[in-house]
C-alpha cells in the first residue's frame, strides 16, 4: 500500500527525545509524521538519568589517552567497559576514528556548552508552556567525591573548560544533602542544572504531539526508496510513506538504518544502565553524582532511588551484562548509606549514540532531503530541544553557526 501525506512535508524517523522535540519544533510550519518503534523502552531517552545538565555534562567520557584505553581493554576501569570480541570485530574501525578525532573533543566542549545552555532554557520553556507533567525540578546537581586526589584532579580538568566551579567542602555537601555518607571528601555544585522524569517526558510529549495533530506511527523503518540524490519514501511493515523531507533521529540505531542507503554513519553505542530501588520515605534534595564513577543518583517522587551510569562499548542489540546492575548499586552505596539495604525493583539498559569528536551529527547527508539528527551521546536529553530548533533552521534555509560545526560532512560522509 502507498500512503501519501496530504500536505507532504517532513517525516521524522525515531521517537526518542530528539525525534519528539524535533516534531514539536516543526509542527507549526510543517506537516509532520513521526515513525517510531512502539517499544518506548528501547529508546535511550526512556531510562536515562533525567539530568538537564548544561553545566555538569561533558558529551563523552575520556577514553582516548593510551593509558585509559589500556585500562579499559584490560577491564581495570570499573565503569567504562569494552567487550573484547566487539573490539576486534566491530569497534576497531571506530576506535581508529576515535583516536583520529581525539584532539577535537576538547574544542567540542565549548560548543556543547553553548548549545546546552540554550537548549536547557528551551526545554524548561516548553515544559512550563505546555504544562508537561514530568516532575521537573531546578535544584542543581551535586557531584561528590570520596577521594581527595580524584577530587582535586577533576576540579583542575573541569575548570579548564568551565572556568571556576562552585566547590563545596565535605560539611557543606552533607548540609546540602543529608543522605550522603560521612566519608565524602568534597563536591562541586552545578546550580543551573535541573532534572526530570525522562519516561514521563516521552509519554507526555507523545500525548501532546498527538493532541496537536501530529500522526505518530508505531513501526520500524526497514529502508528507503531513493531516486538519484533524493529520498522518496520510507518503507515499513509493508507500507511506504512518501514525504518531501526526512529526518532520521534513531539514536544509536541510526547507522544500521542508513547503511541500507549506503551511508556509513560514525555513530557508536555507549551503553548505559539504570536501576530503580524500592521506594523509601527519606528524600534526596537534589541529584547526586558519584564523582569517581560518574554514577547519577536521583529519586522519583514515589521515593525510589534511580541510579544510572556505566559506559559500555558494544552493539546496541548485544545482550545486557547483568552484573553491571549490581555494580551500580555497589558503587552508589559508597556515597549514600541507605542504598545498600534496598532492593532493585527495575533494571534498564539503553544505548547512548556517540560520535568520535563528541559533537552530535545534525545536518544534511549526501541525499539532499535527508537530515540526520543524532549522536548526542551522554547529553541527548539536554540537547534535544536545540537540535529540533537547528533542524527547523536547516529546513528553512536559515543561517546558523552550528550548521558547519554539526554537519555530517565533517566526517566526509
Ligand atoms: C544510562 C543513561 C543515562 C543518561 N543520562 C542522561 C542525562 O542525565 N542527561 C542527558 O542529557 N542525557 C542522558 N543520557 C543520554 C540520552 O539518553 C541520549 O543521548 C538520548 O536519549 C538520545 O536520544 P535520541 O532520541 O537520539 O535516541 P533514542 O532515545 O535512542 O531514540 C531513538 C528512537 O528511534 C527508534 N528507532 C530506531 N531505529 C528505528 C527504525 N528503523 N524505525 C523506527 N524507529 C526506530 C528507537 O526505537 C528509539 O525509540 C543518558 C543515557 C543513558 C543510556
């Protein structure tokens, strides 16, 4: 069956936060259809830590120095994992690319920060204007350390690109967050950052888009029909949907889909894990980051701790490593006492879409009407709103300093 949109305009593929907020941004001026896998939990946007972190976040962990790579390969790094078979079979070419683009990562931090600050404002505005029920809180984020050397080393590193940070002594950290253990050495407070429930955000955005008249099709795009340098339609479940423009926002699954039309996309998965404990009455005042392990601890309104972290380099569809759920509990218990006594009620794993230079890929491909909007790695929730805005500007042929910086052409696609 051949379906034609009445006022054919933009077909967005991927219903994670990037696809959803892009649909939201385009809705006023375009006729939008959004296609997404019906299994919402498959999206990285579902179970992430929920931090909107323009100050705290760096897009990628530092895995590039020779010694850090060796530590990762030998399994000595507790929270960055690399499966050996994967290294040999799949990751090797990506790794070469990563090393090639290593120096660009530092430059990326400034660009990301500028994007993230604007994006955080946009996100908050949408949440307020649209009255989204997502448990949004602008409390700031407290990153804490238990080891003096790690604390001092990280402050130096962070201040290189953020400028002066808000350092807190052990007693100030505990005063700010009484659930912390007394072994905390010190912390950094990121006062502009906020957090929300990402699963609630996905659901409320889907409902909002539907109310605004956007058609959401649950399905999996298998490939495209192309004619010369244009995409004509997307093929899924025996249907074909025609459109003028296509936006692929499939996160870590983007390379697999676009390989069908011979685009080699340099996005790899940095898989992360999340656990939810049983609920307790005591309340965290703000999200806490365990500095040594980059594990985020927040708390749902119902009282469950949500613990997220790990960076596992492997294919999105590989089997989960169940031991990593317990690792999250074990390491976060070093910072908050109560966690060791709690049960894990839910476990989730998702794939961060990462690029070798730490910048997202947002721009046209060699197909003149196909835009990629992906590759946000650890900051996709934070950067989704500005990504939607940039996609709109691309479609409207406007000027933006971000076009060149984020363009897929930097990888010679
Ligand atoms: C543990 C963890 C913690 C994180 N914490 C944070 C955080 O605190 N703050 C932050 O900013 N970021 C965080 N991130 C990163 C963030 O979650 C991601 O960068 C972001 O969700 C990526 O969004 P996306 O829309 O690009 O991809 P996704 O959310 O993965 O969505 C892609 C969607 O496309 C669908 N899809 C794939 N292929 C097809 C196809 N062929 N046809 C149709 N649909 C398809 C998928 O099913 C999925 O629904 C975290 C990630 C993890 C894993």
